[in-house]
């Protein structure tokens, strides 16, 4: 899936089986991968996008 941000940049993300996730942020030249093997929900206090927002 893709998303256009308010500043005109975009990012892409995919959600996989057992909470595996990937976020691609081209304008920050960043790929974040979360590998998991659990059906347990991880809290919204930790989100890949929140991590990406901390990057400069």
C-alpha cells in the first residue's frame, strides 16, 4: 500500500502473516522491517511509523 504525506512525499508499507511488517520511506532512503512469529498484538506505543518519524 502507498500513502502520500501532507508534504507531498510518499511512503509504502505492507503487513504480512504473524505481524510481519515493512515500511519503505523513499525520501529518507529508509526501509524498516519488523519480523515476528506471533499472533500476539503489539501495542500502538511502538509502531514502525513512529520510529520512522524520529529519523532525520
